[in-house]
C-alpha cells in the first residue's frame, strides 16, 4: 500500500477539560498550552505520514481548531458533544460519505509519534484478511491509540478505559508491530517522561525545554537513510551471539526487538556486551537497519 489512502480521524477534547491526569506535570507551563502541544505534535505527525491523505480533527475547541486547521487538518465541529466515541462516529460520517475511505481513528495524545511508525501500522492494517477492523493497543496494553477500518465496515469505536479488551471483544484484531512512538500515549507525567525519551515532537519539546538529540529532528517526514526519526529510540543489549552477529535489544518500554547481522555490521562496532546501551536506527517499516553507541552521530 504505497499510496495515501487513509483518512485519520482525531478526536480532541476541549482544552480546559483535556488531559486532566497530566495537570501539573510541567509546573511552569499553563496546562492548556501543554494539552495543545500534544495535539499539535500528534496531528503534525499524521499530516506528515505518507499513508495519510487527510487528517480530520473533531473538536469543539476553537483554539485547537485554529491550530490544526493552520497546520493543514480538516476541522469538524464536535456537534454531538457526547464524548469521544460519539465524536469519532460524527467524524466518520463527515469523512466517509463516498464509502470508499480507509479510516483510522487516532488519539491526539501522541507527542512522540513518528510518521514512519504510523505509516507502518497503517500498512499492516491495510494488508491481511479483508473486511476486518484492526487496532493498536497503547504501551501498557490496556488502552487503544489507533483503530482502523476498511471501506464499508463501521468503525464501531469503543475507546475509553479498558478499550483494548473492548475492541478485541468487538471483533477487532490487534496489530502486534513494534511502534513505540505510536503506542506511547500521554496521560500522566510519567508517560510524558517516557515520550521525551522516545523523542518529542517540536511543539511539546519546545515547552519541556527538551533539545532534540538527533539531527533532522524538526524534519517531520519519513527518513530513508536508516536514521531514526526523532531523538533516537534506545535500548540495551539483552542477547548477542558473536557467531551469527544477531541479538535482541530491550527497549525502554519493555519491548524486545531482535536485530539482524546487517544491523550489527552497519554499526562499525566489533562486539556488543550485554546491558550495553544502544541507539536503534530503523527503516520506515520499523525494521532495525543499524545500531550505534548513543554518543555516535
Ligand atoms: N472530540 C472529543 N474528543 C475527546 C473527548 N473526550 C476525549 N477526547 C479525545 O480522545 C482522546 C483520548 O482521550 P484521553 O486519553 O482520555 O484524553 P483526555 O480525556 O483528554 O484525558 P483525561 O482528562 O486525563 O481523561 C484524546 O485525543 C482526547 O482529546 C470528547 O468528549 N470529545
Ligand atoms: C481513551 C482511552 O484511554 P486513556 O484515557 O487511558 O488514554 C483509550 O485507551 O481508549
């Protein structure tokens, strides 16, 4: 699926009520500014995703509407004003009047989201058995960050507490890919710290004072040179076999990520020791193409 065929529907709560569990996470930053920055970075990454033809934001908040509208998203007023799932169903109606759209509901609290990881997840959602809804669970595995549906199949969103189980029970199929920046939704201060380790988008990074570590941090397009998007996903060496030159990295979110000999060969390193910290470089599909020491450029 090379072409941009997805419509991403992004629900956004009124800023004054949004992200209540995050309130006070950055004491020097007004809460609504932080909530808006999360939205701006999520929508920015979705707009930069090559698989996405349109980003449709459903919101009743004028400031959100102005910010995402200026960035290039289509804004649909949250007329039902009856919560997240009602907002999504309303957005779907606005998006899918021709009945031919592939739809992806995306939460707006993913400030580390990389366009390439979203593209990889949408690619996975668009292949395999037909007529099936798919979802990507959040990092803890209990919530949902992405729910997709092919043309003609109702989205039937069941976001909210325990939504991963609810989506599974409703017949949606979980997508198992390694997409840490997509799975890292930010509900709490600890989640924000985790997202910062993955590499924040420009709006949230500016508020937190985090300086992007990797070159090209501000270029939100997918990279084709094997460099990671963002401030560099890192992990530690869990296993390494010097004979086959392959091993497994343990990412900071607990995910195990195998790497092939070619990724080690591209590192320029002569050996790896267990527990060693490495920066992981992936291609747009999330495959590891190179590992380097965090101090290497
Ligand atoms: N349009 C719209 N979006 C909503 C509504 N409630 C939640 N959302 C959005 O749904 C997504 C997931 O919601 P949550 O992660 O629970 O975010 P939240 O409700 O702002 O956070 P908390 O106040 O901490 O529960 C976020 O993008 C929210 O902005 C709503 O009533 N209307
Ligand atoms: C909205 C959701 O939950 P949370 O508020 O935990 O992000 C969800 O995961 O469906």
